[in-house]
C-alpha cells in the first residue's frame, strides 16, 4: 500500500499516471502526542524567555527557513498587524542555512523594520514554549502535505491563521472552527484574521478549545498506530 498523511497528499499521488489506476493508495493522518501528556514537560514561558510585557500580544510561527514556508508573505501581512496593534510580538522558530536566514532578515527589514520580531532559530522545547502564544501563524506558500505545526497549536489550545496550501485546510478543519485558512496570496485577509483573533480573545479561546478537541479525536498517536497496525495485519 501507499499511505498519504492527508487526503490532499494521497490525491497528489493518484494524479500521477503511474499511480492513476491503483486502488491501494489510502490516507492515515499523522498522530502527535500532546505535550500535556508528557510527564517530563518543562515549565518554560515564551513571554519570560523574550521578556515580553504582560498584556502584550504574541503570535508565533514554527517552520524551517525554506522559501516555501512563506516568510515574505508573513512580513507583508504583519505590517498591517503591527500598525493596528503595535504591542504585538512575533516569534519565528525554525532552522535553515545562513543564506536563508539572511533572506528572512531582508524581508523583516523591508516590510517590518524596528518591530517586535524574534528569530531565535531552533529551540528543542519550542512546542512547549508556544503555550503562551495568542495565535499560531502558518503562511506556507506550497508543498504542505499535512499540518504538523497546526496540530501542535491545537494541542495547546491556540487558534490558527493559515494559508490554504495542501493538507492544511484538511488538518485545521472547517474555517472558523479551530482557525482560519486564507488564500495563499491574500495578505490582507491573512492580516485581518490575525487582528480579529488578537482583538477578540474570548472567541480565540473558544477556537483554541475546538482545536484541542479536534486534535485529540483525529490526530492522536493511538489512533494512528491502530490504523497502521490494521493495514499491516491485512
């Protein structure tokens, strides 16, 4: 069998001529353990780590420094967010080459200079630190077979603003339930959704809770392992 981690991923395989008539392509969603189920969880505060004042807003991005992850799109979108809500802080976790990091810095300098933006690189406990975030941002522009970052946010009851690339809408679910999916070139809608969630914390909290329920139902390791076991047992 050939397993895709989302229907979007599986369908992208089926359209290829060599696989077009195959009936052994199926989908098994990824499962991700919630950090809250980990007994060794560290009590690490994102706000303390970056000295973010109490009451200020925090949005985060988790992803490699690859161009396809949409850092340029994000900075264009954040320009409006910083204008509307100046006390917003953006933390971008990720890894990449020095050239890729330099490119991201150029986007920051071009679109959002002198703003509260942090680029700490790779931090092993980033999944624990994001618990303090108000919104998770996923500005990807291409090639997203699933949405692991989205599930990490959902496990932490954090609402999401994402683009509609690949398996992201499928992972996040109905628009407005756990987060929002915007067209990948629509900077205006992306920024408006961020601003809305930051200005409406009660609704944002409700969406975060919805996300947690969705993650526990669809994206838990036990469910994933059972489906693979069933497949291998046939």
